[in-house]
C-alpha cells in the first residue's frame, strides 16, 4: 500500500524557496501570483494492507523523521 506524506512549512515560518519561486514566476510573466509556499511529498511503499494501520504508521514516521514538527506541518494520505 502506498502512503503519501505532504510536508509544508507552518504558517508564519519564513519560506525562502517559496519566495524565490514566486519571484521567478513573476519574472517569467505570470501575473496574479500571490504567496507561494514550497514543501515536499514523500511516497512510501508499505507492506501494511490495512489503510488505517498504514496511515498510522506513516504519521508516526512523519513525526519521528520526515517532518520537523517545530516548523513544518504534514498530512498523510493512503491509497
């Protein structure tokens, strides 16, 4: 079963990568760009077949390693 962990900077945390992307898009002529936030998606292939257990395992992995929960938030989807 696959689990997807999406990690994003928390609101209020500076995001220099997001700012750089926003400036680059504006420089390329894209109009109407508001705030840009950059994060990451981690795809995990899990042996677990129970979606509830797979999600719980991926959330534990995110809390312990994949996300810095002081400055980042995360969400997990399985499928």
